[in-house]
C-alpha cells in the first residue's frame, strides 16, 4: 500500500525536515536530493516499524493546512510498504536428483541463494 505524508523542509545551512504527523521521524541532507532520499528512507522504516509493532498509522495532514515560514516549504514523500512486505522470505520445498543434492552439499552450495539468483535472471527482474 502506498502512503503519502507531508514533509516540512527547512533551509538553514543545509536542509533538515520533519514529518508533522509522524512523531520522531526526521531527515537531513546537504542538498535537496539528499534530504528527499533520507526522508523517504526514514519514513519507510518508521512506518514499517509502527506496523510491525501493531500501531495505527497517523492520518496525514493536508499540505495546504501546514504553515511554513520563508525558509521552509512542504513536499509529499511517498513510500510503498507492500514492496517491503513482499521482500519477506518464504520457505519453498523442491525436488532435485539425489546425486545433484550430494554434489552441491559437498561444494557447500547455498540452495536458496542459487535458486533466487536463477529466478531473478530467468524473470529478468
């Protein structure tokens, strides 16, 4: 699910930002590009932690309702937490020939890693 939250960016010897709706979630950077990247990562981790802890996510404030001064402005940061949920590992059972299993184990092959790499290559993702 995609979540959009306003970020107030302040320009004071570099940039720092705060999410008015997400207590304790802040960002900083020397450039706008840096702060936007930092803000996205911070919001992503903060919201994911809240969901894992069973907390209810706060309702985002409408950006036009946020007051700023001459050295600050509001932008929207979007994060897709479904992508993170999709990264959760699952266990798969598969069947391979006994001789292949024995040879791979002898070579200390990581079956999960090999299967993941092969699927990524096969699916071009």
